[in-house]
C-alpha cells in the first residue's frame, strides 16, 4: 500500500491502470480462490474519477486505491447477499457509512467478497456461493467469516479490503492468509450499513498486507456518525503516524491462558518470537493472567446467537431479498421463505439464540452470559489499569485447516475463535499480524490487544512486529 501510494502520487501509475491490474489478476486467479462474489461494474469509472482528483491535486492518501468489500457491508447499487440465499437480489440504495467515507476519500470499490453466511462461521464454507480457498494452500480454508477479503488481499487481488468482526472474523482469516487484520474498538467505526449479526459485538475492520494500510483505512472510516447511536464521538487519533512510534517503554502482557492446551507448538513459538522482538525494540514483556478466558466461548456463543436470532427476524420474505412462493397464510410465507433462504449454520444459530432468550431460560442463559461478559471486560480493564499497554496472544490456535475438516463438527469450528471472541465481548480493539510460517508452510498470526480506543498502540506494536517478520507472498502468486 505504501508503495502504491507513492506511485499514484508520483503519477508513475494511474488509478485506472492499478484497477485494471487488479481486475486482470482477479480474472486469472479468482476462478481458483473464489474470494469475490461480485465485481463492481463501475470500478474503472471510479478509478478514472480518482485519476482526475489526483491530477488536480485534490487526492488524499487513499485516492485511487482499490478496496474489496465484504458482502455484508452495503455499497450503493451493488447487491448485498451476506452469502445467503435469503437476500438474493437485494440491492441497497445507499452506502454504509464506512464505504461512503472511503468513497469520499477516493477509493475504488473493486467488488464484494465472499463470507460465511451472515458472518456465521470461521472458514467461509457456509457461504451459499461456495467456499473461498486459501492462497497459501488451495486445499485449506481462508478462515472466516471474512475469508474472501483476507484471501483477496493475500493473493494481491486487492491492496485493501473491509471485513466485519463479531468474534474474530477479521483477525482469524487474516492470520490464516498471512495478512494484517484490524478489529477496531466497539463504537470506533459506524455500523450503519453493516448487516447486523451480533449488534453488541460487530465492528467493521480492515485488511491490508501492511499495518499502515489498515491504519489508513481506519483513519478514514472512524468517527461519530448520526446513523449509529453506538458510534463514539471520541477524536479518532493519529493512526498512520503511530505506525512509526516504536514500542520503547511499553509494557506488553502475555496472558498465560492464551498459551495453554490446544495451541499448536509452531504457533506458540512464533508468537513468543514476536514477544522477543518487541523486547529487543524496548518493550517490557510480562507474564499476566486472564482466568475468565475459559468462559469466553460459551459466553460468546450465547450472546452472539441471542442477538442473531433477534436481528435475523427481519428476513421474512416481505421486506428484503427473496420471497418463497406461498400458498398459505403469512406464517406459511415466513416459514417457507426462511426455511429455504437460510443455510444450516444460520438455522442452528437462530435456534440456539431463540432458546437462550425464551421465557424461563433467559436468566439462566442469556442473563448469565451478560454477567460473565461484564466480568471478562473488567478482567481486561484491570490489567490495563495496572500498567499493561498491550497484550500479545496467538490469533488462532492453529494455522489454516483443510476444507471440510470441521464442517461436520460445529463445536470444533467454534473453538477456532477462542483467542479472538474475548476481545469482542470486552469491546476492545485488536490486530492480527503475521509472525511466521508453520511446518506446513502456512502463515501464523499474532494478536495484539489494546485498551478501548487504544488503536494507536496496536499500530505501533504491530509495525514493530511487521518489520521483523514480513512474509513473502506464496510462491505461486509471486509475479
Ligand atoms: N466465527 C465466529 C462466529 O461464527 C465469529 C464470526 C464473526 O466474527 N463474524 O460467530
């Protein structure tokens, strides 16, 4: 991204040339990878507009850069499917706040990327459009649910991409695909125009091969929005400048619960090597403890499914997308539309969530999960209040698994969020950054977690790690 910014600014490269190069690469490689579900028919026109801006000196740091957008974030006049049949043919008439702000900055929307249906999953295999493949090994998953965005950036089909992260859906696929993935603080980026999954957990996040690219995207997307009451009015911060600040004097905690059983040995070693690098660059490393981590997965899957069951009630065949032919009354219409429109994982979530919210069980499940959530949040804030600036953990317990390996076992799929879901429950910002390669030649991601609204610290820490562990793209893609 930094290199492309320079070349666009110096007019060595035009936005139209860059966009065409991306489209040609998509044409050549995406038949195999399947990271896009739809291209923007206006991409070249948008690039030409960006060139006019650049020529007249009205360009900014993102002007002319192509961005791929996860298919649950609205782009006006381009279909949003959320990788679900139920939304077939649904075309939003306006941009999400995040995409609108990026367009104002002059980006080129390349197209919409594949995902797990309604962002429910960790592998991009629950998509009604079929799975995305990992550019590092095409028999492996790209991770999920923002697998299309992660794979597109990893394969050089797009320099930048947007995803959404409810329990790890930006950070885990970023780790699996060897790119940078940022999940901002809850409330940092407006959720207006992001199709809701778990409203108290969802945030739009950013993918790039470089930390600076994620910082540039956040700098343009962040900030108060009248369309989202949970979006914070706090000043946004010097995200790009923070990439060069280094880590001297920072205290970085390694929470021991994130290095326990179930963690792959190569991942463990790579994350510890990243800790050693932070130490060489002047940070103090400290062993810390977050004992409630073991409740994160059950808590997350209660809160997320409960909110999903309520959010997904709006897809009834009347207001959006597809409507099943119905011969009965309105209940029959709902039943047949929802029965045909939603896939199996979505049904499972709706049933779990509806159960957790039902009379008699509400307190026992949902109410209890909310109380545990608050305790988890406090556990993090006590560490940060005690002088820890950042936490370093693995982003996922293993590298990318094989396609089909976990589709028959939802619980093992859910466990791949074990290191990321806590962060959403606590509303914190976190970033996944490559820290090495495992024995199978697959990328490993480390995760940095900061206090709420501490994204600058993430960019400083992740940039230090990035300088030490920059991955060369997979060899079959290196031209
Ligand atoms: N894999 C998690 C889930 O299925 C997280 C998904 C996400 O962050 N959108 O809920």
